[in-house]
C-alpha cells in the first residue's frame, strides 16, 4: 500500500488508543479478570503488554528518526530485552487498575507522538525489533495490529462471536500485505516458488505475493498469471495471519477460498496461517 495511506493510519492508532482506554477503564473488577483469547492472559496481561510495547516502539522509532544506531530500549541484546520487558510487565500488573491505565495512556501518547513525526522521507529508516531491523512505515501497522488484536482478544473472553472492530480491520489492511512478507521471512518455511493473488472483501482490496525460495515480496500489481488466488474477508485475513483463527474453520464457513494450484497455495498458507 502507498506510504501516504500508511502514514494516514497514525490518526487511527491515536483514536483506537483513546477508545480502548475509555473502554478498559469502565470494566468492572470481575470483567478485568476474565480470561482472554490468549490462554492464561486476562485483560491486565494484554494491557501490560501494550504498555511495555509502546515504550519499546517509542525508543525504536525515535532512534531511527534521530539517526542513532538501532538498539533495545533496555538490555544489551534481545535476550536481556525480553527478560527486562517481562519484569516491567510484572511490575505493571502489581499496580492498581487506574495506575496501569494511567501508564497505558502515558506510553500510548509517547508512541503516538513518535509515529506522528514520521514523514514520507523517513519511512525507509530502520528501528530495532527482536525479529530484525524494521522500516518505520511498518511500525505504524505494528502498533495498530497490537491494539486491534488485543482489543479483540479481550472481548473474545466474554463473547466468542466477537468481531474485530470495523475501523480496525480497515486500518490493518493497509499493512497486511507487507506483514505477510515480513512474517513469511521470519517463520520456518521450506523453499518454494510461486505467485499468489490475494483478494479481500470488506474492504475490497487485491495484491500479489511472490515467493522465491524462503523470501516473499508483496506488490500492488495484480495483473498477469498467478499460481493461485486466495480470497477472504478482511477480518478473516487478519485473524488468520495473527493466529486468531483456524484455516479449516474459515474454509468451512466459506470465508476463505482458494482457486488454482491448491497444493502450492497450501505450502504458502501453512507458513502464513500458523501460530503467531
């Protein structure tokens, strides 16, 4: 998707942060303790994760904008970073709910301000991420995905029929093709070659994903021959890519269809639609 479209989603990151803060502050004590989609996680775990994530994102984005070497916000390497982040998460969960939500608002403001400072000239700059150096345009989508996914995770705990927010689906689709390429590259996959047309309904979008060996590259160009055509609604594309739904269930419900070389498409989807 275009840099202009991706940059325009910064406003949605901010409005989603504000909406979720108001929603979670209104939870009863009992609702705060309902288990989410993620086993063993209650709302406080998801919120704590978003707080430490915002702190980490802000550091990575600011360092990239300022031309500083990419490095973790704390610790000297990825292992130390994860250990310290986990400890900070435990500290957050020991706080009162109001204190944790105050921390959410403060760190959300920090990352929102950092995202708002990204310009079209900055999008190729690289920030630290445990999965590898990551372009600044991707950080907008990464933050939006975390907000949208954990919002759904929490609501799923009370309602297994909960839908991803409509604005969230629309927003994350601006980044989903690039996310497919990035995640394909960091997940274990056997080398193969293929050109795949992805179609989305609600919202209507189309893009090409070309696999060459162990790498995948997305493109907005959809003309020419494709080995397979993979069609799903936007919510299904999102839930499948981030491990929130099973492919078999989406196919049975008619929300995911495959045309063309089913065997080759299966090789691709076994990588993309796996546990996140």
